[in-house]
C-alpha cells in the first residue's frame, strides 16, 4: 500500500485570527453528496445574520463580521460553498440598522462615509469569494438586504418571503448594489419600477423575474406544505392578457388566504433541503474550474459595482444632511402605521425655496403630523 501523504503546514492568509463579531454567526457544516452521505473532511460554511429582533438589519459591527466571515470562508481549503442567511423565519435582512442610522449617522456625513466604506467592502467580499455563495432567503429581503442578497451567486427562497427596495421611500437611493445588479438580472424597465416605486414583491414574482434560482413552500397546514396563499401561484392572465403570477390576491381570495395562513406554521425544512441539494451539486465539480466560472459570470455585476461604488459612497454621505436624515429619523421615530415623512408637504416646501435645517427636518416627522 502507498503511504499516506503527510499533511502540509499551511500559511494563514486571513486578516485576523478571530473573525467572530457580535450579530454574525459562522458555522462549518459537513458537506454531503447528492445521496446524503457525508463527504469526510469537507464542509459548507454558513454565515448567519443574527439580529432577529430587528429583522436581521446589519449594524456597523455586523458589517465588519460579514466581511471577515466571507474572507475566512473564501480562504478555507476544505469549504465547498458558502450559505448566507438570517436567523429565524421572518427576515433574511431588511438592510442597514435604521436605529443606528437615525441616532448616530444622521447629520454626520463624514461618519456615514466611513460606514459606507465598510458596506462597500461587505458587498465586494461577497462578490470576491472564491467559493460559490448561496443566499438562503428565510424571510424578507428588503432594501440593503436585497442588495447583499443579489451580490450572491444563487438565491433560494421560502415562498412567504418578500423582496424589494426602500430607498426613495425612506430617504436614500438603492445604490448599494440594486441599481447595479437589478438591470443585469431583470432588465431596465423592471429594475426602474423596483428601485423607484419601492413596492415589495413576492418570492413567486421574484422567481418569475429571474432574481431567484428556486423557491419552496414554507407554510405547513394540516400536515402538508402549501404555496403562499396570499399571492397568485398559478400561471393566470388578467383581462389584458398579462401574467399575474406572483401578484397579490384581492377580495375574497385574499381573505381566504389570510385565514389559511393563520391556521398554519412556518417550516423551513424544504428550504434547508433545497440549499443542501444545491451545495451537493457543486461538490461534484472541479473546484478551480467552478471558481473561474463564478469569476466570469460575476463580471457584469462587478463591472457596474466597481464603476459606481465610490461616487455612490460620497453621495450617500452627503445625503445624510438632508433627505436621509429626515427619512431614517421618520422610520425610527414613527409607528408601524406611519414611518414616512409627508412627501407632498416636503415637495411643496422645497418648491417654495425652503432650506434644509433642523427645524424643517423636525417638522417632517410622523409625530408632528399626528399632533403629538
């Protein structure tokens, strides 16, 4: 018999020895072949945003943790693929932490500019990972969450999840990746509607648009999985011949869907199985050939991202003195029923020549409109 090869002493190419940070979990889970057998000595790295009480929105420390976790996973010689997800079943990520934005960064453009350096590095770390990156969409993927999700190579979602942008509704512009990635994925018109109107859309709609690799049901009712009952999941057409697949139900159909939703529970076992299936398929490929394929296919996203990220960073910083300052404060100080400024009053005031100052921003808050 041939003697086993000695284990080589490897150099450490990571930035830090301890890459753990609050709010970000890192796990190495055994990799499995398509028939379910453990591939001894091989793993899939799971990076989890762990801030469920705030819908897994990322704080400054969490952004650092994601950067370091992706760098570490990329360097790990025994890692097959990276799974990027969120804790719980309500949200993958809803973007930046608006409490932190409102209470620390609002009105401080220099500080936000430094924060945006970290954010840009987080997106770049995902796009530069030497391993395939799968976004496991366990719930809402909104705003910056949608942007870091689209930076991933694959996205698999449970079909109760919602997607969309929030920028122009909350004082920002979706230039942390959405304006770069969405036109590549769905075309200019659909990207325009998603980014400007900020209307959320279903997982079924996202799949039909080409944003997702696959979707699976998560609602478990009476021992069976049921497709999202709040949206049209059949390939139907309306009176104009337009597809309504993935569009919200209305009337009695919506009422019945809500009742069915209330009877069931969320079960992500099918989502986990689909993610494992995808990881297993990638296990049966040449690793370097796979990495090169990823690099080539990422180029359209990377070209747009690298062309725009620095001037986007500068604009976002300066915007913290005006609309972002108002929008993030309104979201943080408002209630579930009212988290937006009075857009009509804002536009009327600006048309009259109103300057941005502290009293003007204060007057736009939802509490002022409620007479509190």
